[in-house]
C-alpha cells in the first residue's frame, strides 16, 4: 500500500515539477541542495517532505493550481488554439502529441485547432491543410476549423467599403465549399478578423467592416452548413487614439481606431441562424470591452456567443474578466451567471511542441474560481452545443 502511494507520489512530483513554474522556482531556490548531492532524487525528497505530492495533501486554493492535485483539475474544452504561428507551425505528430501532454496538465480535454486570421497577402492552402492534418493525428482529442487562412485573406482583400464584386463572392463561396468538403467535419470557420491590432512589425494589422459583403456571405454559408464562426474584434465604441502599447509595438497600426460595434451588430442581425463567437472576450485589448458592453450585446443578439480569454490585456483598464492577480471580477461573474449558455473558453495558445503553458494554466485557474456548475457549463457543455462537437469532456 505504502509502496503504491510512494510510487504515485513520485510520479506526481515529476509531473508537478515539469508543469508548474512555481516548482521550477523551488528547483532553483534549492540548487544548493542539488549541487551538494547532484541528484534529482534530492529535489523529489524535499518536495515530498513538503507534502505537496501526496493525494491527501492540502487542497488547491481558488486561484493557485500549483497546490491542486491533478484530480481537482476542472475539465474544459479550448475553442480557440493555433498550431500555426507567424514563423512556426505544429503540424507534426510529435508536436501534436506534446500538445496533448500540455492539455492533460491543464485539465484540457479537447481543443479546436484553427489558423490565426491571415492578412490579404498570406492566403495559404498549405496552412489550411496543415491544421486539418494536425487535428487528424488525435481525433480523440482534437477538432479543427477552416478558413482562418484562405477565407480571412479574402475578407481582408476587400476595400474599406466592404463591397465585393459578384466574381469575388463566387470565388469566396467556392473556396468555402472546397474547404468544408475537404475532410471530416470542421466545427468552426475561423479565425476571422474584423479589427485585428498588430503586436509586432511582422504581425498583421487587419481592419474589415464586419458587415462587409463577404462577412455577410460567410454568415449565410456557415448557417447553411450549421457551423459556427469565430471572429476577432478589438472592440472600439467610438473614434479613439490607438493605445500607445500598439503604436509602440508595431508600425502597422494606424494612429486612430474607428467604431466597429454597429457593423458587428449588423452582421449578427443578418442571419439569426449563424452562430457567431466573439473571440478573446475579457482580455480587453482596447480598454472598452467591459461586462456591461458584453451584457448589452448578448441581450440584443441571441446568436452571439462570447469566448472568454481570462487574461490581462495590454490595455488593462480595470475592466477585464480577471485582475492582475488572476482573480475573477465580480461583475463578469454575474454576467456568466446571467447568460450561462452563451460563454465558452479560448486560450489563444500557439502550440510550439512545449509541454507546459501558462495560458492553459490560466484558464484552469479561472475555472477553479467559478461555481462548479457554471465551470462545467462553460468548459464542457456549451462548446458541444455551440460547435456541434461529436464528443465532450
Ligand atoms: Zn485573435
Ligand atoms: Zn487567435
């Protein structure tokens, strides 16, 4: 019995050291001991004596999963992850399997792979195929979406007026049909972008009215195929100076930003059968995405869903869903309880073959703070309903 518990504790210690930054700090702090013994077993012994590796150890606190056991992890489905970065990809089987390890460490049961929103000059059939191929390696854990590269690039080709020619609409529709018939069921069209601020010189700025002809056409196509749309909008409620963070970080951003909510509401009203998921809600990139704004949008549009990114955005104005300590703000919690079926989770992680991720852990820390029924609803039930997933948590 003891040997069995000891074995479990050793495995758990190794697991904790690998996945938790906190334990890696402990590892550094205890380097004297390690140098003296030159044995990793010494570190394990210290951690075990601290009691953190035993299943009957102290329960995890609401905001610190470093002390919660793996059995206390709350299950969830990540509806927004990327196996493609600006210069990298995670299309190989080994990279995907490493991603699965990171998922396991954060209680993440399933994930949707999508391309980030490609700018007009970066349409890539290879990236569309790469995301699909990567998701196919582990159909037990992964789903995929279409169009983040090829459809979004076409949307980004439109003039500021948003008016498309008949030829452009026809070409867009045939591309959609090619992608959606290219393999077993895709679960979302995304990532698309209406306003996408740039974070660096080689990261695109994209601005496309959400009521452009191609966005409206996409709503019709998605509705007819019963597939959700993921849309990135850095929300702007009135003409504003671009926050200095973005101006400093990238020359691609304009000096001023234009309101984009009315265009988005027009898209929502265009086809009520189109399920539209607003990405990165709660990250508050522009300082105006607060709970009351989201409350109004959800109240007015039954086909709108909010994808929570429980992260502090660069424009942290005190209105994000979590504060700088990771604590859920009470007004947002009230909103989750008001619309329990309208929220999902999206980490926006870029898979890179690493087996740990603070982004995934941040979502788990967020879930730990919610009432258990709300956590399960948002983490597991809603994604299945909104994305029509074939399996859940
Ligand atoms: Zn995005
Ligand atoms: Zn994204």
